[in-house]
């Protein structure tokens, strides 16, 4: 037993040490969801840093130049177990390969407290084509593959060829024949060569595939190619929890309960990547100032008024509406107009998605301010676009806007550099600004009064006064109600009075009374401070009180001497000299002064 | 005796020199006014801006500077200086009239300005005062309240009347302090500015190749929210915001 105790302690110490070192340890882990992918595929890389610190730094990323890296976000998980804080910071990236080969991903590292911690290195193999991919070109073949599956994802485009900036509709269809245990986590496909616009809302319907009925959730996205060429649409991905497939456990009578406690497993499904061909816009008959708009549009121009005065603004609203990528519709080119000053007032756009087609209206408001009177014309504005249906460029023009501009009748503004804008005249009688002021009232850098010392002092003094009065009142209240406190506060004053009286007695040569007053001064002082009665207090008790209050031995001795001297003088018949009284008075003053530093009571 | 006379003379000389120095800016101001009267606005403006550069300021100085700018056709600067003048003399009728007058000439105005009724009410309360005056009023209310408390403490005052007066003084103090704080926020903590360029694009990002949200013209006022290199993030009264080139604006 005796031998076991040290062993037990040793084990405890070792375990505790191990626990502490584990808590302080930082681990960096790097994981890939797959080790082999194809060129059209993506891999998910997760880097986790775990440590006892609450604020873990971001890890240094390894060189990932052979991939397109899309950050997916950071998550932090803090757990407190038995008072130990454990933080895990995870950063997730989606890697899209740029070329085939086996790539080594060097360790990710983090530096904490000058210590470097790093993960293991990983290898990701990128193949040219998906070995599991079906070579069949038909959707049916793909569906027949999926027929036996409970969930699968299909990606389709409405056309495989389109012009640059022409809409292609991508449909991602999520088929599931079982109940889902979690909300599907959807990652859209990578579409780097397209403008995208989600076509909402998502559709939900049932479809028979073979003899199985699936619920289909369809997400449609409008894609507009940004460049000509073979463009790829990556894989869409969904993570979802579905019921686990269970084997029938033979004659196990408890297999009955399996359906009562269904279990789920998380599955990740991906669509196949797609390729579309984006045709360049024809160069033939291309208008000079063509801005790249593709679709079918119309344009109108409406002026808010046609009869105006010189300098009165006219707002012309240009409204371009139709089907196509409305966001890329550029402002109509008005050009330089010598009769007008032109300002852009505002522009707005309203995107609409009707029957799966993106379109809408873009409104430009331009302000025209006529410089001169007369019959003026705001010329029509030409707007051109490429119509992918007729495969031709079209130029449409608004009608000219004819204006009648009247001269400003009044000559009151003749001297002014500007003319007032009609409709904004506040006071028709005011024809000029008011005259200058003659009273200068100049001051050097007017500073804010709130920062001036005078202001701060003026506001501070009453506050100080109030605090002082509050303190005084509290003190007076205590002196009135707390006798012990009042005695302690008045002890010094009383002692001084008594010493003063003793000084008078010393002058009259009355030694007995002199020492009586000295003795009383000491006893009354200590008793008042200690909150006890001086009557019946002995010299020993006094010395004990000051000893307990922390008096130094020299003070105690000096006090004892003084008391002895006083007793001797009071009760002996020997005459006390003036010099002795003078010494005693000085000693009493010194003793009382030293006692003032003690915390008696 | 001779020394005494010398001292006296020196003192007189020093005081008179001080007085000359004190009158100098006033005289320059008067000279600028003469230039203005003779329609030499450029010369008048030169003196007014020189006084401003030397650290002098007053509502009259800014107002007259605004007038010069207007006469010279610089409407953005005119608005800027009238707003500076209004900050020092918020109840001055001439400043308000000229500001309204100049705004008649601004080619664009902000559409869709929605005024919060609470903000409008607060502005109505604080607009007639300068910040310094409001600070003094708040200070007075504060001192009276504190002195009242001191009297209550010292003289052991009590009763319903005393309590009622205390509440009234407290409410007065809170209201005036609130007004002063609101004015301080508006005038000191909030940076406001005016477009002085004839036309200035408001961008979606602090870069010339970013989208132009809209185009502002001289005289439009805004609040500055942030800065990045050569651009300032501003919000206009109609809540439209964007980045504007700092050379196109002036801070009030």
C-alpha cells in the first residue's frame, strides 16, 4: 500500500501534465473531400486549426496555384469542457483544377506564440475525364443510371449554342424519391464566363423516372456568355441527409423497431458539367457605337414640358424596355447640343423575369436647360442592339422633341452671371442677392465654448460645491448620531485644550495639577479614540491599547515614562521644577502627535 | 520723474499700437466692402479670403464672401460660404434670403427628400441657436439645477414644492443638454459639404472606372460618411449615397 501511493501520485501527475500539454497544443489539419477529381470537377479543401486560444489566427495557405480557389467561408467552434476552452477554426475552399496531374498540396501552417504548427501534406489527382461518367449523350441514359438511386441531380441548358450576351437558361433539377432529413445545402455550379441572374421562384413538381415517382425541385438560372468560345458550366452540388439503407435482419424480432427510429446519412450529389458554345456577334452591319446589348428592346423619350422659358429645365425620360440582359444596357448617347446644357438627373432599372426570360426597363432621366429662346429641338436618340432571333443588328430612334423656348421677360437679371431656374423662384420680387454687411464683428478662430477652461470651470465649481456639501452633511449627520465617532473626531482637539491648560498651570508653578492635566489629556485621548470610558482606566490598559494599535516600543516607553512621571509628581511631596514641566509638556505633545498616526479603536 | 514720464509714454505707445493692430482687420474688411461697392468683386474677395486665411471669422465675413462668389458666378462657393455664415448666425434673415436666392440658379435639386418628423422637430428647436449659445443655455440650466441641489442639501429643504421645482429644473436641464448635444453632433461631429464643381459624378466605388450612380451639380449639400484616397463617401438629403472626388467638394 505504501509503495502504491507514490506510483498513484506519479500517474496522476503524468496524466495532469498530459492533459495540460494537450490543452495547450495546437493542431492543424487539412482535409480533402475527395482525392481524385476530373477536370470538370471540384474538390473541397478544409483546413482546421484547433487550440486552447480563443482567437486563433488564420492559417497560412499552401500554394494552390494549380487550382482556381473559391473561399467558402470560415467557421469557429468554441467548446468549454471542464473549464478548458477548445477552439476550432475551419476554413473551407473549393478547388477547381486548371490542368491534369497529381498535385501535392503542401502543409498548411499557423504560427502561434512564435511556434509553427503545420498539417500533413495531401495529394489531389486530377484526371482528364470522369472515369465514371457516362459516354452516352442522351439524358435518358443518365436517367437510367439514376433510376435506382434515391436522390440525384441533373443539369440542363435550353440551348447549347448562343451568341455572346444572349440568354441561356440553366436548369438544375434535384430529384428525390425519399423523405429528406435536412434542408438541402445547394452549391451552384461555377459559371465564371457568364453573367448570371437567378430566375425565381424555384419550381417543385413530381416526375416519373422509370417506374419510380420523384419529387423534383428545379432551380433555373439565366446565363449570359461574356466571351465567345467553348464555355463550361461546372457541377452543381447538393448535400442532404437521407434515410440510411438498412439490411433486413433476418428473423430478428427487433427489426420491427427500425422503422420507428429511422437514421439518416449525409449524401453529396453532383450534376454533370456542361459545355456550351458562345458565338461571337457578327461583325457585318455592326453599328459604330454598338454597346453590346443583345435582345429585343424598344425605346421611348418623353419630355415633361414643351413650352419653357430660357434656363427653365426640361426633364426628358428615356425608357428602354424589352427582353435581354437589361443590366448591360448603356445610357443612350445624346451627344453635344449647343442650345442646351445637359445633366444626367438619375437612372434606374427594373429587372423582370417573365416566363423564364430576363428583361425589364431601364430609365434614364436627362435634364436639358435651353440657353436661348426660339423653336428648339432635342434630337431623337438612337439605340441599337443585336436581335438573336433575327440574327441582325437593329437601330431604333426616338422622335425629336420640339420645344418652344420663350425669352425671360424681365431684365432684372441682366447683370447676373446666371438666370434663375424657372419654377424655383422663391420670391419674385427679389431680383438680386441682399447687400453685403458692414459690421465685421471679426474674431480670431472662434473656438467652441464647451472646450474653454472658463466653461469647464463654471460647470465644474457647482459640482465640486455640491460634493463638498454632501460630504459635510454626511459628516455632520454622523457626528450627531454616532457618539463614538464624534468622540474620536474630537479627541485631538480636546487633548490640545488640555495641554494648553497644562501649559497655563506650568506657568503658575502648580506641578500636581499640571501633571494631572497631562495625565488626563493622554487618558482622555486614548479613551475617546478607542470609544471607551477614561474612568477607571489604568496606565497598563492604556499602554496595552496603544500596543494593540501598532505603537512602536519607543512610543510605548515614552508614554509609560510620562505616566510614571505624572503619577510621581501628583502623589509625592517633592516640588516639580519649571524645567521638568516644560520637558513633560514637550514629551506629551510628542506622544500625542505620534499617537495620531495610530489606528486606535 | 523723467523715468515715470518715459514709462507712461511707453505704456501709451504700446496700448495705441495694440489698438491699431486690433483695428487693422476691421479696416481691411471695410476696404473690401468698398471694392464690392465699386463692383470690383475679385479685389473684395481677395481681402475677405485673406482675412479668413489669417484665422478671422464672422458671419458677416462669410456672408460677404458668399456675395462675392455669387457675383463672380461661383454658385457652389457662394452656397458654401452662406452655409458657413449661417452656422455662426442661424437667425440672420439676409443669409437665409441669399441662400434661397442662389438656390434658384442651381440646375439640379434633390428629388425624393423625405424628412423624418422627429429630426424636423429637433432641427426646429436647435436651428435658431448657435452651438455656443446652446452650450451656455445648457450650462446655465445645469448650474441652476446643481445649485438648487446644493441648497436642498445644505438647508435641509424638503416638501412638495421643493420637489416640484427640482423636477422642473431637472427636466429643463435634460432638454437643454439634449439640444446642445444634438447641435454638437450636427455641427461638429457630422462633416457636411457642398459640391463646388459645375458637375461631379457620384460613383459606386472610390474609383473613376466604377459605375456612375448619378451626377451632382454645384450647390448640392451632403454629409460625409467616409474617405478613401481622393474620394469621399457622401450621402445626400434624399439618402442617395456614393463616392465623390474630393477636389469637387468643399467642407462647410
